[in-house]
């Protein structure tokens, strides 16, 4: 490995043949679908006071609004934090706002009390690609944040966007269970993720990701970024057909350096998926059945 490359990874400074400048500490990211989580509690007394025909009409309208479950889905929540979690994936914030407004206009919404929400965008971090890209541009003698630098960065990001499109704009997985939680990286006096060199952060994230790979096929993970959008820095959605895998995966990851030293976690929300056609069963006090998706 060239000396200049080592300096980039460890200290974020390029120095080669008399050229020296500070390289960005921020890893490149790809952004995709806009995401909204809505946690709601049913006003059961008011709902049960309705006539059966009125309930049926309201639920037909709500089921149509949720659609086929690919871009909006309902989950029956466990615990006291709410009765339902509604998850919406949309192309952008405009479409997400329209989806939220559509839910607000439903007659069903008159019998729901919103207890929490979370706004974010699907995000893929590019630690490894960032280091390679910064190195390549530095070797050409291109200083950071110049027009030529920005053009080179955008070319890399566009190639990555095209290759990662299915992951950036996913459908809501059809698994039975979901686990959602927000999280931060620590910025304390003694441990500050953002003051670590990009090479160290990249190494820790790689080790963290290797744990997740061992659960491939058992858990579908969707990371969304929320810096500037909500109270935490990221949201994590885990989807699986068996709930204990959430405990095993998250527990194992707690032993990674990136989690053990630098991670902070918010509330956890766990729910069971329902099809839009199952709302009637749920609202009548019965947990809908479920058949595992084929293929």
C-alpha cells in the first residue's frame, strides 16, 4: 500500500510529492425512499359505539388506502406504546406527505390517537467506496470540494445509485414480524464517533456488517437516515418470519466495537404484519392469521 494511501485512511490527509490537503471526514451516502412510521392507539370505546355497517364502511375505505402492502403496511404492535404501527415507503417527501394526508383524511383516523412517529430516508453508507474515491481523486491532485472534485464524486454516486436502485427504493418486506428502533452514534466527551478517522470508522462498520451477513435469509434490514429529519440519527427496520432472531442479531451486534463503544438506542417497537384486508379482524378484537410468503 502506498504511503499516501495509508495517510488518507488513518489521518484523512493526503500528502504525496509536495501536494498536501485535508480530505473529507464524511463518508459518501446514497439516499432513496422517504419513510414514515406512525404509531397509533385505537380509541376502542368510540369505535365499539359505532354501528356494524358504519364500521364496515370505514374499514373498506381504510383498507383501500393501505393498498397491497408494498408501499404502506399495518402492524399490530406488542406492548403499551400503541395498538398499530403504520409504515409508509414513498419515492420522495412530497409523496410521503401526500400519504400522511391521505391517512389523516380517512374517517378511520377519527378513532385513532397518534402516539409517536418517525421520519427518515433509506440510506446506504459507502465507507469503503468513499476511501477509494477520495484516494483516486487525491492521486490525480484534485483538491476536495473543487468543481472537478464534485464532478468526480457525482459520477461515482450515480453509478452506485443505478446499481443499488432496488435497495434504495424497496417494497415493504412481506415478513410476519417487524422490529423498528432509532439510534445514534455517541458524541460524548470521551467517546465521539465523529472525531474518529474515517479509516477507523470504516473498519468498525465493516466488522459490524459481517455480523449482519450471518443472518442473511433470516432477517431483512433496512437502514434509514434521519439526521435533520427527526430526533435520532438513524432508524432501523428489521423484518423476519420469526421474532427471536431480532433478539439474537441485536444482542450479537452489541459486542461489536461500533455498538459497544459508540451506539445509543431509542425505543424499540415490535409488531405483527397485517394485510389491508385484515383490518376488520383486528378492529373487532381478533389477531389476523398469516401465511408465509412463497418464494
